[in-house]
């Protein structure tokens, strides 16, 4: 510390204002701890609100509306050709969606007495953070919570300049609707944004390195999405890489392995995200990183430095906002001396494509890897009354239970609304519900939620 | 049709045991009643025999592991010769074997690895009261751990583990105040030099808990006295060979036990337990004496029953057999429970006296050091006599100093007139 530094003394300093950071800060404040958030952008919300979950869902909603209008032709309703005006669309996203939520967060912070210090923060030692920018100061804390999140990974080996090569952040600005879009990466970001652009009118080509979309996700769940994507996209190249990109004459020429060179108007690189753990001054503390650059934490979100906690993407997979939010609350409660722990068994994952895919807990493959004896039930939505009424019989609900106890271990759902339906599954897993409990709980008819009950029932009948 | 054998109820409020040895291997064919496992409880090392004949399909435990009552130990497959007992197999005749475990084992405890079957609120409760939820046996559907299970588990390690299940039903009288201190955190010893941490054995932990409980709960008072055992010694020496002919190793300890038992008949408040919850003294109309035995594993206190009613030669015979069983780790649970008063003889290892701690929930304990020949003044003459130092520790809530002195005298009187020990039964 230098003489003359402006010093702020607090109980808790949170570094990073995303979902993990603001959840931690709000909970700290509720527990009577004087708390500040240090955030370079001087606003709460993080990647989730400004360049991730929220704007992408706004655009996916638009895509769904366009998709439904298209489907309506099947039952005799023709809206004609959609006319898309980008300016009002971008304005709606920026003001009515993101802006509204951003103002909401700011007012919550104010109400709870959490100050947001704008500026990049770096640790000076285990008790202080130096903040640069317009409000330079040193924040001295009793405890700090690192919540610096993650950023999109650049494509290794494809050093390219030019704004025609976009990452997810740039793509969510929708600079235009490219006629031909190349999406590199068949994970959830590539698929979600690929579908958005396809719905807006782009001819989308998708390249995925592994031999299937959504690597690591249960194949039964991926299948309906793969079928739909084949219709929506111009081409899907699996087990393939992009060997080179070259900007030429207002377009990008891509060398896709096994294909002739092809020209695209824009390229979206969506090959994953990586934790932001560099340039934070963590080397001046006792915080240890894993060899993959993740901050190592225990189930109370404590790092190896007794004064410093960490939550969210910077601590590793699954890099999901809702996991970060729960961790943030755990960290806050542990700092306040409460017996909290991140011992959650089910962190739901949702891919907001059409159809949606959601899962949580232990899926079939992981159960087998873990050497557990399980029973698996699959309920296809062809037998669902509700699915028929919305013209979507392509869904599936999958249930994994422990063979001996009947306890629900995992659930996977593919179909419209899967992201909402998975909430029941998360509750079931977290509260150690058995298949019998699910089967005898009345689910409203006709709804898509019946799928889980049906799957559970089929297991009971099988075993009697 | 697979059958699983779980740790049976061991009685006496025992809820867990440590596996010492697994005596069979997976794939072995075992006969009913042949030994399966050796376990150590708070009280004894016991052999658990197989309840079935059959092939050992899976062994769920390993040596050193602590298991709760009801936790599976061994699963048996079908042995061609053994008919499955009908009672255990409601689904035995159906063609769906997968169904049977769900129905037959409604309280299936967790089988390694997986997440704990408990709601987040229950898990928080466990952290709050310091219970290792992984080790709690769930009584809910599918082995789910309930709040009550967690609370039930918390009682055990923290203290209230009475040797006898005389556990307090709260009576109309006023309960006494609860005693108990949280141990303060230890300093960081590493700052002064290297250290090593060793987990306590099951027996050591039990001794530690029981001694801490006794020392913190009971206001101990200790009375010192000396007995002239010259004549007793002479008698033991004289009779030693004759007794040996009858297979009896005559020792001073047998006489001590007998003397204590007879003195207890005169001073029944020392053969009792205080029930603070009820505000009552529980007087015992039996006289089962515990005798402290040092073993390689630690202190164990086997019990000889009805010492007041047995001839001293029988006491001697029983004592020798019992001590041997204890040292061999072969004592049964019944050998080790139900004591009403304890005697500890530290004479073999020297020393001039020791202040023993009461074996909770008893009221008193008698310690004796080594008897030594000393110069004693008698009728103005210095004569060599064999003197035995005695220490009587008792619960001051139950008895006062004068009572202790009288009780000690009642023991000494008998030791100094040994013929009476033979005469009185």
C-alpha cells in the first residue's frame, strides 16, 4: 500500500459482479456484513446478463416465435413471410430485456447497501484488493470472494483478425443477418446461436470436432435436437475441424476438413469458455490454482487462502449461472459462520434450443461409469396427449433410478419446455425422492410434466 | 436369491462396532453358525457367526471400518443345498428378481459412493450439530436419512452412552443440572516441531469418552487407607498348591473381590447408580463386580456376577477364566456388562497408590496398589507386616467422607480376618 491511497475497509470484498458475485454480495449484506463488489464494468449482471444467458434467451424466444409461425402452416395458418427489422429487435433486447434486468439488480444492490466499485481489481495480498480505473482505491477486507467468471475460448491455431469472426459476445450484438454463417463448435452455445441465426434467415453450416452434437450429453436426449438441427441447418459436419480461415473480399473462406473450401459471410467461434484466473494478483495470495487454471475450492467455497473464497465459473465446471448463484450464497453464509455447504447433487443443465434439452443428476452413462446398478425408464412423448396438441411428439423423458432403493438419481428431458420441466427433477434428486413418490404424485393432465410420472410408473410396473 | 446379513442388534444400547477381522472371502461356501467376522464393540471383541449356509457373494465391510447396527456385512448367494428361508423372500417365486431388493429391503442403507439420501435441510442440520451424515443410517423410504435419524445419531458420540441402559426416563422429581464443557481448540503444535496424528482405536475412543464423562459428571472424592494382609497373604500362600490341585489359581484379587462384595452388602449406597434425571438413587440388589484388566488393546472391565453369593474359590476360578477370555479377545458381551462396582488392582506394576476414576454410572471404585512388607509398630514393638494400600473413589453426590471411611473399614476388616471370607459363604 502506498501513502495517500484511498482505503476502503469492508467485511467482504467480492471481485466480479456476475451472478455468483452479486448473489454472494446480496447474501453477505443480508447477514449483516459490510460488502462491496469490485467490477470493471461498474454494473451487476456479468456475462450472464450482458453477453450470455439472458440476451441469447431473448433471441431464442424470437427464433421460437418464428419457428411456431412456420409450423402453423401445418395446421392451416399462414402468417406469410416474416419481415425482420434488426434495429427494433436489438433495441428490445438491450432496453426491455437486458436494461430492465440491469436496473433491477442495481436497485436491489442499493436497497441492500451493497456498493459497486467500478474498476479492475487485483489482489495486493491476502487482505487487500487494489482497484484501478476512475475510482482508484485499495479495498481492505476481512474476506474476499473471487467471482471473476469465464470468457469465450479463442480457437487455437486459428489466429484471425477481422470482425467477421465472432465469438458469442459479438454474435449476440447481431451486427447483421449474414447470408452464410459458419458455426464452429457443436456445443450448447454453437447450437443455440446457430438456431437463432437460422431462424433469422441465415444459411448455417455447423462444424463439430467430435462425432456428435452436444458431446457428453445423453444420446437419447440429443437425438430429437439432432433431427431438428438437420432441418434447420444447411449442413452439419461431425468429426471434422476447420483447418483454416482466410478473410477475402468482405467474406471469409473456410477450409473445413474433408470439404471443398467454402465462403461464409460470418463465422461464429463457440468452442467453449475458460476461467478468468489470470492477472488477478492471486499469486500475491495463498490461493492455489489447478493445472487448468481453475481456483481450487472445497465444498464451503473456501480457497487455500483462509481469507479468500471463490465461486462460479472461475472454480470450474459446470460453468452455469445457477451453480455460481448457489455457491455465492454458500460462500456468504460460511463467511458469516453458518453451517452452509455446496453439497448439491443436482445442478440442472439446459440447452435452450428447439427442442430444449435439460438434464440433472446422474445420467445412464455416468451411472455406469460410477459402477452403480440402476434402472432406466424412457418415456417417448409420442404417447403424450399434451405433446400431440402442440404438434411436438418428438420429445423424450428419461429417468435413472437406483436399483436397490428406487431413489431417483438422474433425469433427462428433450422437448419444448424441458428447461422448466427439469425443476421437478432437480427437487426430486435433491430431496432423495423415490420413483414411487414420482409415480403417485398427481401431475396435471394434459401437461408435458406427466412424462416424468409416466417414466416412474413404468419402472414400478416393470418390477412388480 | 441373494440374502444380506446386517450387523444385528447387539443389545445394551450398543449401536456400532468396529470390524477387526473378516474370516471369509467372497466365493467361500459357509455353513450356518461358522464364524464370519470378528467385531469389536465398546465392550468386547466378539465373533459373529453366519446366520445362513450359502456362498459368500459380497463382503460389504473391511477391517478397521466402523459399522452401525443394521448396516449390511455380507451378502449370500444361493448355495445349492440351502433352501431360502421363506420369510426373507416375499418376491421369491416371481420371475422378476429385480423387484425383490426394493421390497425386501425397504431400509436399504447407502451402498458406498453415492450421494447421501437426505434433503438439503437435513444435510444442513447434520452440519449444524456436527454429525457425519454419511455414517447415519436412514430409516426413511429408500434409506432416506431423516432429521430424526440425524438427531438420533448426534446423541452418541457426544457423551450420553451409559454402560447399562438404565437411561433416564424423566420422573416427576427435579433433574440435576447438565454438566459438559466444549473442549477449546488445540494450538498449532507444528509451530514447535513435527507432529503425527493417529486415529484412536474403537476401544481407546470408548475409554476416552467414558472417562471424560465420568470425570466431568461425577464429583469424585477419594479415601485412602491401608490393610494389614500378612495373615491373608500367608493363607493364600498356604492354600495355593492345594487350590492348584483343583485347577484354581488362588490370588489376592479373588479375596479382594469377595471382601468388597460383603462390605457392599453393609453399605448398599456404594452398590448403586444415581439417576439425576429422576432425582433418585438406584440401589442394586445384585452384586456384580467389575475387575479392571489391562490388555494390549487397552483397559477392559469384565464382570463376575453375584460375588457376594459365591465361595471365594469359585470367584477365583471364574476370575482366571474370565481374564484369559478378555486377553484373548474372546470375551462375550455378557462377560462385560452389568457391573455394579469395580475393583482395580495395579499392584502387579508397582506403585504406592493410584486414584481411580469411577466406572460410570457406578458409584464407587476400589483401587489397590502392591502389598509390601513394612516395619509396623505394634504394642511398642517394630514388626514386619505386609501392608496393602487401598484407595476408594466414590461419588460425593451419593455418599460423604464418613460413609466412605466406614465402607473402606468394612473391606479392611475382612481382609485382616481372612478366615471370615471363607466362613461367610
